[in-house]
C-alpha cells in the first residue's frame, strides 16, 4: 500500500475529491494547511505573504493504483500557475481499523 499526499490550492479541493470519487477512490482525508514552496510566498502590491493556505489530501491506495490516483490529482488540481502544489508518495507498512482492531496489509 502507498500513502499519496497532495498539497493543492484550496479552491481545487472539491474538484480533486469529486474526480477521485468518480474514479473509484471515495475514501480520503482533507486537512487545511499553510506553507510555502520554492517561491517563498507571494507578494501582492506591497504586502508579502510568507505562507499561503493550502489543502492536503491524504489517500491510501494499493500499489497498482498509485499512478492512476497521481494522474487523477494532477489533472484535476492543475491551474497552470505557480502554487498548484506537490504530490508525495510514501510506503504504508500496516493499517489498523480502530473499531475492529483488524490489521490491513
């Protein structure tokens, strides 16, 4: 299993969630986060914003589905401007269901 973490623009959150659900991946977690990328924030007129609001979407998928999920997020989160976000993929060794205590591999 893999954990796919996507940090995207907040206004694209529903587009990404809807697209993933339509592709057969309805389970995800959304978290409001703040940060900056390589551009170190943004300057608008005379105001510099060090950190910008983003949304982090977390989804755990089978190894075979990673490319499909990543591609789906890339297409649905794209605006073509700086700050569209990043996608990170990490291995997941084990998951447990809290209610039952069952281990999922």
